[in-house]
């Protein structure tokens, strides 16, 4: 089930982020690297955002009820907005601390912090690809936001690597390169927040994004007996599922019952061929 797969993915994200946050925090503190400590803070934020995603996916997967006839799927883009706000706050905190550190005397980071960052970059990029693949498979906006959060962490780690390298190998006078890297990383985090914001807003506003699926629905309709054509067809996404509004054309001389049966058969065919479709509302039109 898509919801279970999404929840499993979120749990993996939480474990990975927690482990990396601890490792980066300890190594950054012992290795005199403010960029690595900032990176640890970002990973800690990832832990909380992944927990938010997990609970959001659980809520979004609840079935329709009397108060929510279209289900609870709109919780997913709202969760994405929460992650965006969370990222911006984290970026602001990192930037503030980096500015303070730049204006004060610094120690050059230890060389071994670089090796830790290399491992972190590889792990984070791998988990980004894993989570994004899952989000593409099941159509989860919240998981997509979580995936880009992992990519943001990988990129901030890469920037930290560059800053620490400059501080270590350029020597005296370049100690603040580590903090400049943390400052630049905060800007990158905000950029990634913008990437997350766009698809969530598209889903919340029911933006038309599903031409391929609409074409598939029309092709399914052609193979149903009694269907003479289709007119309007709209799709909107709620969580990991879709609602379809379709205008169906039938022979105008058949009975209401016959038209109803054709519409019912078409609805069954669409849901069988496209399990991601939660419901199909069909309006029957007579052929002129």
C-alpha cells in the first residue's frame, strides 16, 4: 500500500538523519568546524521535519468521512509548507551564527572533518535518490519535500567541505572560510525551500498538471461499450490519490438506466486500470 511505503520511507529518513546529526555535531565540535556544526543543526531539523512528514502521511491516508468527503490528502501539501517554514528558520539561525563567528577569532578545523563530510555527502545524496524515487512511485508531495530536504543537506555538506578545505590548506588568514561556507549554505537551504514550495502550492491550488493521465482516461473510455466519446476531463490530486471529473457522451436515445450503467462500467474500468484514482464523478451527455 502506498501509505505504508511512504511511512516506511519516512522512518528510514528519521533514522538516517538522527545518526548523521549526532556524528556531525560531535565531529564538528571536536574538530573546531562551525560549518560542520551548522550542518549538524540542519540534520537535526531534518529529523523533526521527517517526523512531521510521517505524521502528515498517516493523517493524509485516512479514508473519506462525513466531514471530509474527498479524504484527508490535502494535509500533504500543508506538511510541505511546514517543512518550508522550518527550513527558512533553520537557515536564518545558521546565517546568524555564521555572521557572529566571522567577526570573532577562529581556530582552523581538523583535517579529519573532511573525511566525515565526504561520507555524509555520499549518504545524503543516496538517501535523496531513494526518497525521491519513492515519492515519484507513489505521488507523495510530502515525501518529495523530504527528499529535497536531504538534497539540501548534501549540498550544505559539500559547501562545508569546500569551506573547511580552504581554511585548512590556505592556512592563517583563511580561518573564517569555514564560517563563510556555513553562511552560503544557509542561502542554499532557502533556495531548496523554494523548490519544495512550488509543487505543494500547485497541488493545493488544483493546478492542471495531469495531461498524461487524462489522455490515458480517454483511451480507457474508448474501450468501454456504449461510450461514444468524452468531453471535459479534470483531475485534482489529494495526497497520493486523484479525483476525476469526466463528461461522458452516449447515444441520446438510450434510457437513463442504460446511460447510468455505461457510466458505472467506465468508472470501474478507470479505477481498475489506474488504482491511484480514488473516485470518478461522471456526467452523462447525449450525443447531438
